[in-house]
C-alpha cells in the first residue's frame, strides 16, 4: 500500500462501510460517534470535498463491485489513497473458522475485529441490520456464526406471503405483545429476534460461562431494552473494525 512520506492526522482518514442498504462513514478521529449515512457515492464525496484534506479512504463493502469501483475512481481523481479491506484467515488475534475465508462477508469479519478490541473475554457479536449476523469467538478462535433475516426483511416477507396480515413501519424498542394485527406483526418479529439473542446466549454459555456481547448495526435499537445489561457493549462494528486496520497500517504516519 502506498503511503505519504509526511505525517497525517486522523482527520485525514475516512472509513467507509458499504452495507446492503446504505453507505455509512466516519473520520478515523470520530469512530466513537454514530457514523454518518448517505445513499450514493456522490453524496459521500460531497462530504469528502467539504473536508480540508482526506488523504486515505478505507472501505469495506458487502454490495456489488460497481459501488466500490465508483468510489475508487473518485478517490483516484482526487489523489486519495484507496484501501479496500477483505476477510482474512487470521488477524488481530482472531482465527477465522471458514475453510475459504473469502466466502465470509467482510462486515462479519470487521465486526469480530472490532469486538476483540472491546473485550478480552469470550464473546458473541451481533450486527443488527438488513440481516442479523451473529459470530462466536472463544480464546481468539471463531467458532462459527448465524445469518438471520433482520426485522424489516422478516416483517416484509410475512406481509408479502399473507393476504390479511398487515404491518406498519414501527420498530419496537420495548419487549411486549400486540393488540392489533400491525402491532402483533411488529412484536412477533421482535420476539423472533429476541429468540436469536437468547439462543446465542445459550450457545456461548455452553462453551464459556464468562462472556461479553458486542452489539451493533443500524437496527440495533430493536435490542435497546437489553443495553442496560452489564455484559452488553454497544459498538459501531464495521467502521471501528476498519479503524483498527487503519491505525495499524498507518501507525508510522499518524501524527
């Protein structure tokens, strides 16, 4: 990877998470804050061009390559060093369980890299978005994981497959039951997702009794009622995973 011969600031490094529905981004100096969001590369580069000087752009994508290629071309036109991260077999003390690590979405890999910085215990990490991904790590070894339809995918599939079931756009943040069809759909999907969480607790408890839960993703509010638990740590998973790579790879150049 090419690097500048002069020192750079964390204000000069942009981290970009291309998800299934949106682009999220954060300056390296701002990764503890909620990432910004946009819907296109043009919108992203309006932010880039508003900054004094972005020198490096780190990107992780689970979408088709066209978006990555567009961002790469826009970086090249501005002299910005472009770095795309991919899933690895091993990094930062995490060993991937996949025989072919490239079959794992980079979002899951970066979620584990982020989580491993937040706890030294065994953990499972939940990324709650269009899909919910859950990955389990004990002693640095990735045991495997789950991919589950997210709240909105589950709700929309239910409505599309039935004639007299309707839904609204509300996402519950407290656990309960519904008293009309729309509420029953919302609370039922919420209960299904809570079941994923409880199953994850049950599984990791069979491997290690002392563990942490790292929770992130754009729809993590569906688990807001859990965040007061002592062993649950919220995170901005992909951008904070990218941040670990950026700080390591640019350590000789960051002022």
